[in-house]
C-alpha cells in the first residue's frame, strides 16, 4: 500500500523524528511510505538510507508530483497548505490529518477542516485528541496512535563516567511554549540549596535574541558559571547525552507549558533517566507519580525544587524509577508496539475508503463504521 506523508519542514524536530522511527516498520507491515517536505532544512540527515523516499519542494512542485503519482492514503502533518490542492478538481484526495502541534497559533487550521477533504484526524495522545475535538467544527473522527521511540534510544543504556556533579538537564526548542526561562529560574533556586549541580540545555533557538537573553538571565540568577548549552546536536547523539546525565546522578526536567506528547521526556525514560515533569497532560498519560517520575504543580516552577532535590539525593529512587520508566515506555511506545497500532489504523482507513467508493456507486455513501479511540 502506497502512503504519502506531507510536512512543512525538514528540520531536526519531533515530527521528523517520529517519521524516521516509522519508516522501517511500516515497510515491514506492507506499506510503501513516501515523504514530501515543503521546505528544505538540516533534517535530511535524519533520513539517511531513505533518500529515495524523501522529496522536497514547493506547493507547486507537490501539485505536479500528485498529478503523476497515485497513493492509497494521503497524510498531512499540521500542513494545511495541502488543502489548496484538495480544492482543485484535478485532485480527488481525502486527507488524513496528523495533529501534532502544541502551538495555539498553529492549531487554528483545525477549525476549518471539512469532511469533504478530510477523512480522519490522528493524534499522538488522548490529550491532543481532546484538543482536536474541541477545535473541529465538523464531526470528523479522531484516533490516537502512539508515537514510536526512535531505535537509537532502544539499546541498553551505558554508564558514562567523568561528571563530578549531578546534571539537571532541559532538552527542547528554546521558545515561549517550551519555557526555557522557567528552567533557568529553577536552576537559580536549586543553587540556593545545593551548589554542586551542573545544568545542561540541549536544544536550538528560533530567535537570534535568545542567545543574548539566555546569557543575561543566567547571570542574573547566578547560573551562568554552572550552565552548559549544547546547540545543533544531532538527534542520533541525544542518547549519549542522556546516558551522561543519568550516570552523573542527574535528572531530565521539563518546564513546558504545552505538549502534544512530550517526546524528549519519553526518550529520557527510555534511557533510564529519572524525570521531573509538570502535573498535567499529556505527561500524566505516560509518567506515573513516584513510580516512573515525579510531578510538580504546573503553575509554579519553584514547586519542582523539592522533587528535583529528592531525586538528586536518592540514588536508589532514581535507579528504580529509571528501570520502571524504561519498561513503561517500551510497553506502549517501542516501535514494535506503536507502529502496529498505526498500521492497523491505516489499514482500516484504506478499507473504509474502498467501502465508501463502493457505496457511492449505489448512491449511498457511508464513511466507515470504525470506532474512534
């Protein structure tokens, strides 16, 4: 079965990571995936070995491509530009929308989706599914398909010696929603209690002003001398960083104000890292309080201080949570578990699509009787 995924960007972000994690196993399930990106970028290296299946080009080039190529299913990942093509009579396409973005301004397009052009919506979490249903104006079915963890995170974690202090790390895009400033504030409060902590930020920034602001804020809070900022890290190397964090006696922390899934925390758990996260969805869907991680009150960053200190001071607790966390993530988000859910859902979409075509020949169109998840 030929399937096409269309996404705006070819960066080193979470969507590209999920797409890469899907490729091998979707092929094993009988799918022939093709990826189209509207804008080029540094994410090409994520798809090494799959170059023949990856295309980059403008909407005009995509339109020309769709004239020549036919697919059994068409999926768009938060890329509403494709609906301009669907409005063209030459393209009889019903899209499956993958709704991953947590950014409110990027979610607005969901309000305008039409059942004339959209077959269904797929989300990576129950929380994001609820967000989708709240935004949709038409009764388009919504399904949950778990994000797969990329294979580089699946190998057995290793001990990396050399860090004299425990590392408290924050991983993500340095923007407003991910709330990197909250991490710097928290780091300053932690240093008021313990001086023997190092802080790592692993991630890139969307604005040139961030570098200067980060430097200034870290000096004001007294964090500057204790902070390492790693930019442009290849996603393939993130597991090594996480092994360093865990081996140091440290933890991975999120100060995010909004997620559709929380991939970096799930990846950290896959590497047996102890984690501290806000007590809100979607983290609550895969982090269990005092079993696989610790929560703090989402509206007060300083409330994370006791949870972080508790983990830094309790080696056995970190180890226990790391082991249980890895098992928990593997149970749902290991590719061998997550991809079959997506594959089965896509098969159902295809069968429903065929059924609707047959029904339309008799004048009685009925889109699938599939049960939403």
